[in-house]
C-alpha cells in the first residue's frame, strides 16, 4: 500500500480516526468473547476519555453524599429534639409525681396529726381525776359516826378551802343540780360509764340538769351547806342517782386510773 503525505508534515491521526480504529478493533475482539473485560478499559484509555475524577461526576457524587449527610444530620437533629422533648416530658412527669407525693405526704401528715388530736381528745374525755385538784381524803368511806343518818359515811370528804373549784371527775351529764337536804347544794352526774358521782355541801352550783360535762370542768365551788361542820367536799360514787346506792368512791376513782 502506498503511503503519501499531503503536506509532508507528520500529523497524528485525529481523535475520530483513532476512535474508528478502536471501534473496528472492538468489533474484531467481540468475536473473541473478551470484549466485556478488555474492550472497555481499552476504549477509555485509547479514546483519551477522562477518568471518573475528571468527568464532573465527582461533584455529583459529592452532592449525593452531602444530601445524605444533610438528611442524616436532619434525622439526628430530629432525634435529638425528640429525645430532648421526651426528657422534658419525663422531667415534667417526675416533677408532677414528686409534687403529688409531697402533697400526699402533707395530707397524710395532716391526717395523722388530726388522728392524734382526736385520739388525745378521746383519751382526755375518757380520763378521770380528783374532784378537787391536789386534795386528799380526810374522812374515809363507811366511816362510822353519829353525823350520818345511815350510821356510816356514804362517801368521802376531800379537804378543801371554801370557794375552791370543784370539777367533774370525768365525762358525763348532770342529772341533779340544787338543794339536797343534808347534802346542802349538791350535784349528781351520770358518768359515761353508767356510774353516778355526787358532790355535796357546795357554796355555789355552776351547772344545770342536762348539761354535758367533761373531765376537769368546773361545776361548782366548795362550801359548807347542809349538814356540814366546815368547808370540805363530800363526794360519792353510786350505782343510781339515789342516796343509798353508794359504792367505794376511792376504789371507783382508782379503777379509772386516778392516783388517790
Ligand atoms: Zn362527807
């Protein structure tokens, strides 16, 4: 084959020429069955086709990664926000629970205090004491003598100056308040336990029939009215409101915890 040079100057074949030649080569190679593994890199290299790094694909790939990163970041931020919100909700719930518990504790403490106060009041109302504070017995129960119509003392005498305070020995209701003959001004109280207590020779009476009285409540003042030789308190315990049903008043008070 003859070879001529148009200009006498050596020129490299044009890209199109080289591409055509290679395509021809590919066509030839295709018959060998290795085109898939051989032709492509050969094409890329021979045609001078830019590598992946040079084609501008890189920015596209980068943009894709950035989008993923942004999406990931958004997801992470969303998760953080959700976690923060969940924590805030949990905190608010814990605070509400703590407040509820504190209120429950305060309520329980208040109820316990009220219960204790009720219990203390119940105990107080069930308590007994001497009819004259700090006094003592000068003439005992069943003491014999001409002074008493029955021949013996139906109660006990407590030493007390005139005008001393006489109090109910326990809780009860006044069933008699007035002149009692030999007892002078006297009061009879039906105690809550069903026993009756009587207070005689009073200089004055401070309660009325039907009035409820509590332990230690003043009911009158010590005197010497009726069949009496001087100021003192005559005190009886009875099974009925009537004279003659007397029981040992000292034993009665002691049975209710009074030191006498
Ligand atoms: Zn007496």
